């Protein structure tokens, strides 16, 4: 029964989030996520191809832009502030597989959940990976292609793998 519910959710999400980013469709997408337990602010834009699962433990502020192909895992909790731009194909991950002890099997090692916090006025470039447990401070900019494994201080411009401070915003 659980498998059927998961498959039904995934199919409905896939079809719904393929719709264009017109205001009417964005309202439907927001409502769908709210039915799954998310809190979604006003003026949120979902480009086609966004994937958010399982939906609960997600708080999105006002005027957030989820570009095409963004993936968000919400099992550990994801909080996104106001006026955040999330670039194409970015992944925001709040869960990961646990690394088992030597000799234990990887597929059955379990999961580790850790919240991701993205504060107000953050710009995340295309193809970034935000790992579980990271906090990105207000006004920060994450350069395209970066992998953020540690907290980012407010107004920092970070980039690279792993992301490091390039400079501070003026």
C-alpha cells in the first residue's frame, strides 16, 4: 500500500510540475505542496521540472524562484527565506544515506536527516549542490557549479568544490 502511495505522489508531482510557470499553474503547484505539509509564501515561481519530495518539512518565503530542474529533498527540513533565486538544476538536500561501519552493508545503513536553512535575499547559481545541515546566510551568493558543504556567512560570495569564500559583497 505504501508503495502505491509513493508512486501515486511521484506521478502526480511529475505531471503537475511539468506545467509552465504561469501564475495559475504556480498556485496549483503551491497548493499541492501545502497539501503535503509544506508552507509556501506568496509569489513563488516553479519552473517546469522542479522536484520536491516528500513535501513536508518545507517552508518557503515570498517571491522565491525555483528554476527549471531544481531538486529539493525535504525529509530533514528545508527553510527558504524571502526573495531567493535558485538556479537551474540546483539540488538542495536535507537527507543522505548513513555511512555504515566497516563490514556493514551500504544499502541498509539507514538515513541521516539534517535541516537546510537559506535566509532572505540569497542567490544560488545553476548546478549547485547544497548538502544537509548547511545554513546560507542573508544576502549570500553561491556561484554556479558550487558544492556547499559548510555554512555560508551573510553577504559572502562563495564558489568552488567545496565552496569557499571568494569575497564579501560590498
